[in-house]
C-alpha cells in the first residue's frame, strides 16, 4: 500500500499550500505495513515517531502524520 506524510505545524494543525489550499504532503513509498512506512518516513524526513504514525522533526518544530492513500482520501 502507498503511504504519504502530511506536514503538521507546531500547533498540531495540518499545513496547506498558500496558493492551492491542498495539504503539504511527502510521498513515503509503498510498504506492506504502516510500521515499515513510519520507520522509513522517520529516516527520510529526519524525524522520530511520537504516537501512532505521528512523527516529530528532530530540528525545529512541527512534524508529519503518516497515512495510507485510503486514509488520506478520507482526510
């Protein structure tokens, strides 16, 4: 299954592009489990998981939430 990471700000809200109002996303890749996707996202984005797919940047504030494409469509 394909996984994406949506950028979240320091206040916990999902960040959007200023011109399109779409969520800022990073494609993580295709993985068999969410745990594998979160580990890979942490490596790619220099983050650490803090709770069930929510990862926090090691430098600065904010982070990402890792979702599969089905969950992303519901958001």
